[in-house]
């Protein structure tokens, strides 16, 4: 993809966003199908992926390869939809109707993921185990074989960094 198109994409130019969509919609759809094994859900994931990319276009570095950036968004989006679908199943495998998150929620989720990616690995691990796996500080210390105080200090630093990285969300 031409550099000038990616520069314009970063600025949110509609024609550049369309050019990026035209070039990457097929591969993004393929990523989503590979994860979801459902063409309709993959089509939804593709649309959400490009919405997220458009909303986060200012964070894209046009000096870097675009494909890994958009594919990472596609993968996360498809996984989020997959997990959501699993949560909507009951014991009898009947789907419970769900509604996709609103635009603001999708954008905020993406911003949180970007902020998490900026944490040092040791702090990111503590946040993941605490918030995504639901472990207590004691359980994290036991699982990682580190002192409880270390878990608490890393958790405190991680949350302080996240608050700073996400401060802009309060202004929206």
C-alpha cells in the first residue's frame, strides 16, 4: 500500500479509509473466518475491525507495515466475538439474542487494549491474571511463585500507568 494513502488514513481521510478497506477487507475476513468458522459472524467481525481501525487511525505509525496492525485488530475482534458467542450459549445450546456494543464502547475497548499493550510484561501479566482470569493477589503470587508484596506493587504501578494512558477517555 502506498505511503501517501497510509499517511492520509492516519489522518482519517475517507478516500484513504476506503482504499484500505478495499485492499484489506478480504484478508481480514479470512482471519475472522479462520477463528469464528461462521461466515456471517466473520462479516460482522470484518466491519467491526474496520470501525476500530478507523477510530484508532491516529495511532497508526505509517512508517510501519500496515498489515500486521490491521490483522491484530481483526484477530482480537474475532476472538472477542467468539468469546461473546460462547457466553450466550445455554446448556441446551440455544443462542440468546445479543446486540453488538455501541461505537463508543468498541472504541473504548480498543483504547484499553492499546494501553495494556504499552505496559511492561510483568505488569501486563498481573493485570491479565487479575482482571481477565479473576485471580486474587494471593492466587497470583502463588501461581507466579513471587511474594505477595511484589504482586501488589506491580498491580499498583500497572493501574497507575493505565489511568494515565486512559485519561483521555474521561474527556470524551
